[in-house]
């Protein structure tokens, strides 16, 4: 007498194989989607950081231009400023610095990059780290979906620090 195969057991085994393969496929697709999402988020952060560095460099250039135009005018403006106070850097060449309170950010009329970035400067005069010259710290802050705190919406920042003195390295003809 011949033994017959149990068809019912084979069918159940095939169903388990299909469910197992389906589960593995879902895990692989989830990992791929997570990887793509993370890559896109990191690319956006890098782009924002590059823009913030550009805006900080531009702000430092505005301060440097103030110094180059007239050292006496620059030093008088800086002397009139209170050490440690925050100032917004504007694109208005006649009045490039606007004082703000220490709790505020340079948003609204003073923001750069369509209001997405906040650019400010803090002066220290005289500065021991700058051999008695003035020290300017330009800080550009920005926000994105990674910022979780509601008290400080700008959770990322780039800072540039530069020392300024009366010595002008430009050669005179």
C-alpha cells in the first residue's frame, strides 16, 4: 500500500512561508524609507547650515566695512554701544546696527533668508582676547522641524568671532 501525501500540511506550510516573506519585505521597505527620510533631513540641515555660515560671513563683512570706511566713526559707534548687548545687523548701510533686548531675536525687519534666519552681533570693547581691540561675535540662528523647544524657536546656530583694531592692513599708494 502506498502512503498518500497530506495535502493539508503542505498548504499550511506554504501559507507560513508567504507570511514570513511578506514580513521580511515590510521590514526591508521600512528600513529603506527610514534611510531615505534621514538622508533628506540631513541634506536639508547641511543646506541650512551653509546658508547660516554665508549670512554670518556677510554680517561680519558689514561690520568690517564699517571699520574700513572710518576707524574713528566705527570706534565711536562701538564705544557708544554697551558691551554684551545684542544688535541686529541690517542691510541698511546708513544704520546697519539696531539694538534689541537680550530676550529677543533678530526676526521681522531684521531677519535674513525670508525670515528663516536670525542674525545678531555682540561687541566686546575692549577685549583682552583681542589685545585691547574690539571683538565682534556674529551669530546666525535658524529653526527647523528638529527644534522641539517652544521657548527658543531657533535651536541651531553658527557663530563667527573676529577682532578689529585700528591697524589697517591695506597698503597706501
